[in-house]
């Protein structure tokens, strides 16, 4: 399935723009001082701005991409920590039985949450008083997420989406982003093809350790798909003196026709929770 | 002869088919920071707000008409015809561009990249149904676009960097911004061939395209956007269009992606596209 996703990306990555990022502390030789303290914004909160990437993205120089969180979000957990419900286990088996050809990301749809943080390219965090924006370079487009920090509650979402609806708040020096409003059919990761349901609630905790490093801790809470919530942590690295590069699905029409094995039997919709009523 | 109206409605139908679930649900949390009338409604004619640095603050969700762009007849939308207010003599094409445009029309617009979930291009992305949000930060002004082909962003660098030499041209180009008094000027280069400046006319551009967008916020509710198209390979001289954008208060961008892409695409292609000829060297067009 690595080949499937990488197929989409043949035109990118050759050209990295190298204008020096403003505001980065420098060593005497001009290189970024990545172990300098984390910067703070005018309001005293840590400033998370910058371009970030998880370890082992496809930009990695070695072959560790295949061992990345993009492929297996629970790679550092024991199997019993990510036990699935029967509905989710059946979906996962179908996805694997069909050799992953139904991955929406392979059809130029968004990689979903939280896979978008590990889904190929890096992302930029931009901070304004009311909204923190995540600008993602993905294999299927330049996709953004908005995290509202103006105190609004999570809404009741009538039309669930691939990326959900996100609000953020500070817990000490940690930005806590909570996202709900997802649709069925999402994939949490690529090799394992772990499903989620429309009951998914993702909590992302961003803590900038120093200038060059941020820890991202993610909790997956989906009572329709997993017997209990589970949590993993990913170190993110700042990418200085570079830029996001445009990537869209130009080869989509060609690759898609070849990829479908046969019409996908639709995945059964997620069951209702007792709390959702009838 | 097909009637222009029919073509426009076919086009609209084609583009709309990508966006069926749009507009149904607009989260309507009140936008913070908007001046209000006594009845609580946004005061759209209040003076334009200013950022701490004294510059006009362009932040907000904008679209060419109310309702995220849905409440204007197509004849009034630059999405369909960027040159709608100009005389034909103002937008004279080079022979290369005229041939590309003729091919697009002759093939009934089925080759429009936006119909294949690719970006609508610049400046068309400003005029699609859905609207866009401007976010201002110290080194980058971000444009977050809701389009029928997906949520997509543009970055406009305001840290003083020059335009790079772009070795791999893109659909949305590379943008830098600067202020000229109260007007925010965005200049974009680095485009690829095959872009469409608008939808009904299918005005082409080349990789020599340089777009200047001038944003001037007139009051809380209104922003003028003047666009200059300078493309010596495609047009005999530069030309400009002027649009009025409306603030979309108390609403939000909605997610839309090309979920029904595989279905719509098969139906739409008439036959394999003869590739459009690549744009000629600049020496064959006029000089800039």
C-alpha cells in the first residue's frame, strides 16, 4: 500500500525553496539553533508557529517511512490496548482483504484525522487570536484545518466531515485540540487500515519542548470502534529554512482507473450507540 | 449553435455536481470582533478595522456575493467571465491562447481542471462558490479557500522575500505581499500551463502569467479586489478586472472534497483530451 500512496506523489519533492525562516535563533555559523528555548507569543503562551514534520515522513532520507505512524498509528502499543469492536474488526478485515484499494486517501480524498499529521508532507502552524490554522502539504492537496480558540463549544454537527470540527484551549503550556464531527469510512492509518466511526473524538496535545522539537500526544476515543480510548505520542521536528510545496492529484485520473479491483462493497455504517437513541 | 445560457447552465451543473452537500449547514457561531447594530446584526458599514500596526485588518470570511457566492446571477460573477466588464479589445489574445481557448470551447469545457478536482487556479479561486478566509500573521498572510474541489490554502509571504525562480510551476503559484498605503498587493508568479482564468470563457494563461491582486477594505463589510493579468504569452497587453467582495459574518467555511469524483469524472469526459499545446517561448509573444 506504500506504492499506492506514493504513486500520487511523483511530481513533488524535487524542489525545496530555501529562503531563511525569519525569527529562528541561529548558531554562530548561521545554522538554526534547534535546542534554543521554545519561543513565546505576546500573551506569554508558547508560540507553536513553524513548519513541522513527524519522524519518518516520506521526506526522511532513510527507509523508515514504512515504519512510520502514517502506516501504523499504534506501532508503539500492545495489541490489547487497541482492541476493536466487532464492527470495526469486520471493516478492517474487509480493507485488508481488498488489498487497501478502498483507502480514501488513494482517491485524492483527505487522509483524515489524525493521519493528516503523518500523511506525507509537513504542516505549518499559523496562530491568530481567534483561530490556529494548520496548513498541510499532503499528497492530495494543500489542505487546511481550522482550530477555533475563541471559546466556542464543539457544535452538534449535522453533516460529518473527513477532518471534523476542532476547538483548542491551553492547559498550561500545552495546546489541547479536540475534534469531533467525523464521518464513517475514515482510516486512522494506512498499513493497519484501522477504522473509526462517526463517534470518534480525537484529542491532540501539542507541547513545544524547545525551538526545534514538539511532542504531539494523541488520544483516540471512539466507543463504536475501540473497546477503550488509546493514546500515543509522536515527536515532531521543526523544519527551518524551507517551505511547503504545492501538491495536488494531477495523476488521479490515470491511477484511479487502474486501481479499483472491483466495485467496493460498501462498508456497513457504524452502529448506533445506546446514548444516541433510536 | 448552442446558446450561451445553455453552456453556462451546463457548466454550472458540472461544477455544482461536485458540491452537492455545500451550503446546507453553515455553523453560525457569531464571529468575534465584528461591530454590531443595536439589534445585534453586524454593522457592515462601520469603518474598516485596523491591526495593531495601523494597517487595515483584512481578516474575515469573504466572497463575491452573499451566501458564500450563491446569491448572484452567474452573469455577475467573475468566476464565469473574469473579463465580463471589459471590451473584447481589452483582452486580445495571442494566437496560442486563442487556439487553446477555441479548443476548450469546442470540447464543451470538459477539460476544465477544476472539474477534475484540481485547483481552480488564480485568480479564479477567489470567485468560486464557498468563499475564503484571510488570516494575517507576522510573516505570512494565509488565504483559506472553500472550493468544490476541496479545502485549499494559499500562502502570501510578507517577510520581504523576493519571488524565487520556480523550477516546478504550480496551479496556485508563489505569492508575495506588500502594502501600498491601505492596499494589500499580492503578486504571484510560478504558474503552470493549462490553467483557466475563468469558467465560461475558459480564458487561458501560460507559465509566464503574473497576477497582481490589490485588496482594499472599504468598510467592515466590503472589500475591493482589483486583479491585473499580465501574461505576455497569452494576452497582447495586461488587463485588469475589478470585483467587490462581501464579508460573510457569523458563518464559517465548510468542508467539501471531491467525494463523488470517480462517478462524475467518467461521465464527463467526451473522449481523450488532445493535449493543449504548451505555451511558446516568450520571444513569440510580446515582451513584458
